[in-house]
């Protein structure tokens, strides 16, 4: 579970953002702006991130506050799972990233696998939708849902992309250092469980 201070900061930010979207009274707007500033102060107090950067990234959205969506392509070959090494931290992750406006989850999975690993894939099925706050990721300001979509290779070749520096296939018992911001050992293990039980129902957690 994420720390309570982070949960409170996210909730305060969401209340402020949604309130600023619908508020008409000047005094209500002022109060919601104060709440937004409070959420930024909480994050600045408990992290090493500069307050200005927090305000821009965390409290810069508008409209009704909703979770972000992170989509990961799950690709197996010969009993091993496809992973890419992220340039951002030098660690490994399932290919994927933020959902893009105008594309379906399956389209995003196909696009991300191609861009980050070089392989052409077709989507097969949804394996899991996980709330990131329940899965031992490092603390972050966003509320994130993670979607894992099983894909099958139909072409292409291993080729690192703009955001990745290497491509590989790994056994469950020989995983490389993982980018915990993007995926955890438990999540990779969950993906492998679908190899043994391909008809297992999708996980929603």
C-alpha cells in the first residue's frame, strides 16, 4: 500500500482539480486553488522534487480528475517473456507506456511493442487491469491503472527504440533488474501464470 501522505495528496489534488473545473463562485475557486497548493506542498515536503516541477507535472491538469492509464504488452516466445531495457533508469520492463488519445488499448500495446522492441505483434487478450497503488511500486504523484495485454509476434526483429537500449527474452527465474516504476516481480510472475493457464480469467485488482 502507498503511504498515507501520498494518498492524501492525490485525493486533495483530485478534489481541487475537479472543483476548479465546475466552480463558479470566486470564493470557491480561491479555496480549491488553496487545496491544490496544499497538495503540492505535501509532495514537496516528503520528496526531493522541486516544488515548481511538482506543480507543473502533478497539479497542472484541468478537467474532471481521473486516473492515468499505463498499457503493457505481454509477449512470450519459447516460454520466455519479452522485456526492454529503459534508457531512463537502465532497468528492464515490459514494453509499454501511457495510453494515447485516439488509440484503443490494443492499438497502444501493438505500437509500444514495435517502438520499444522492434517486433510486430497482434493483440490476443486482456490479462490484467491493476491499480498501481496496490502493487509495491515506488511512490509517485499519479493514480495509475495498469493494463496488461497478451500479444503474439508476427514479424519484425529485436531492435531497441528511442526510449530503450536493449531487448531480450527472460525466464521467470532469471529476470534482469526490473524498473519497479513500470513493473514488479510479482506482476511478471502473474503474467507467467497465464502460460500455465491460458484460459484463466483476466485479473482486476
